[in-house]
C-alpha cells in the first residue's frame, strides 16, 4: 500500500464537463505496504501496522487526501523524481501534466530534467490506435511527435505531446507510463489552478492511470468534517467496513455519438424525496438511441446534474417539501454555476440549516441517500440583507449542454466508493470517512 495526498479547493470551478475544477495541494504523505501472503498486509514506513486484508492479488496502494472542490493526489514523476499534483478524475482517460513553465503555473513538470522521458512519435501504434476513442483525434506536430488536444465543455482545453515516463507509486517505479505532456492549458489562470500540475485520468479507457497500472479495483472515501479522505488503489477487505451495495456498470458494444463507453456508467432508476417517489417513468433514465442520457459517476464533477425533466420534477418536489421551512431566493437572474436555479436565503445568524427532506438516488441493485448539509451549498460572497445564499446541490444538465446524468463527489461524502473493474460494478456504503482514514493509519 502507498499513501499520497489528495485535496480539494475553491468552490467557483465545479463541473469538469462544464466547470473544470482544480485543487490546492497539501502535504505529501507516503507509506509503503508490502504484502506477506494472502491473509494480511503489513504497513511499513512512518509506522508499522498490521491490517487484515483477505486475498490481495496485487498490493493495494493507499492514498490520503484533503479536499475542497476536487480531489488531487501528490506523487513524483521522472528521473530524478519531480513532485507533481494531479486531479483525480474518474471521468477522464488520459493523464497529463503541465510541461511548460509560465508565471501562472509554478508547479510544472520539466521533461528536460528527466532522463526517463520519451516522447511518442505520431507513427507509433500508441498514437494511431490506442487514442481512437479520443473526442479530438491525435495529429502530428512539426517534429513528427504525437500531438493531443483535450477539450472540455466549459470551452477550456489542454494540448501537447503524448510521452512515456516513469511514475513513482510509493517505493515502486512504473516506467513506460503513457501521459500527456501539455505545453498549453485551459483558460483558467486562477491562483488555485496554478498550484495543480495536471490531471490523473481514472476511467475504464486503456490509457487511464488505473488501466495502465493494472489495478483490479480502487476505492475512495471523502469526509465532510475535516476535508480529509483516503484513496485505496488495489483490492483489500476490512472487517470494520459496512458491506457495500453494488450496482452493475452499463456497457454497450456499439459506438453511439453521445455515449461515453469508458465512463463509469450505472443505471439510475428513480428518485425519492423523503418517502415520495417522483412520478417519472423509468424510461426517462435510460439512454436513447444516440446514447444521450447515460448516468456517470464522476469524481471530476463537484455536484450532481440531472436531465431537464427529471431535474424539474426533483426541484418542484423539494421546493414543496421545504415550503415554510426555507425562504426561497426570489432572484430569477441568479443561477449558481449556470445550472442550479433553486436557491434559498438563510440568516447569517442562524447556527445551522433546518431539517431537510432526504433525496435518495435509486440505482439498479443499490440506493444512495443525500441528506443534511449535502443538500444545500453556501455560495461564497453572496449576501442578501443579512442572509446567506444556499443553493440546491442538484443541477440541470440541460443548462450546461450536457446530455447525461452525472453524480458528483459532493454527494459521495461519507460514502465508501468502490470502482470494481474486474467485476464491472460500482459499490458504495455509508461510512464516517474521517474515522475510516484513521483506521487506515492516516492520522489526518
């Protein structure tokens, strides 16, 4: 096992598919774990600890993080190793690093300082075959190197060359890892964005980090108490962890224009507000003949976004059940992050939010409940006559121009999230993530 740091930052850049979020870096914490047989994993490094793990086909890699808006991981890359931080994104495939020094990006990766860096020529099968699912096809640059452009729905982009490099995972070095060495990056020049070196793609594509490393599964758990969490790469079993509820990943063999075949796609079947099931046919949750309408689990997105008709039904029911409990913000011109138009006014003198109706997402074989503070998000800097502005944390994906349901990480707080690639499923269970981190030796 190996410990890294993940973190979360400013709340004004949310949805990777529409508001791409980057995070501030906190400290690097590394622990190495060596597997001694199938019944236990020995934790070595800062301290020694025995953790029962059951059968471990590959030594798990444990990473801790602090978060705010997105999750970032700190590790080292190259020879000699250079410190980098990368956004953990289950909605992206290609991992990439900033490779151009500039005033806006201080924490960049310098390929000229690494003897293990090797750019990929555009004639390579890696460039011509393994990138065929990229939305924008790769091309040849003037030096006949493989050039890649990654574009996001908020009109931001990143482009540069594909290359091989050595990534250091704890005490292990993994040479020949394919990544993007980007010399121009998305439009943001904010201070928080400048602290992040790149992005770690974790979807099911062949070039994603988890696919290249060959891990059968990975898990993470995000705390809502102290912005800490833990990421576990590999397979391990813990006696204290509540049994997970699993929902199968949806896969299709035929390419469709609006269906992401390498995303973590699950089947949303319904939504309850308190005990009331929204009166919607299950067909509204099923992708259409173009692939539009899939439900994706995306750690690169902060909030959860629903297609228009479903969002409207949820908004109206939540509004009805909070009548007399919360004061609605009467401002038709205010839409938080372009997609969240149900907002409330809460007196700044009020110590906490009132009891709120629970929203339950019903998946095939499993459910996830969103309650309490996770339902409303305080908008920084918005004050109306002594009241703070809080917005409903479900948004309308139609307003973003995104033809999909997307479950963001804000609603995954205090949920152990497992992505099981080997068995093609996603599992989750309610858990105190701050306590889970302590049980795993994080001490955060």
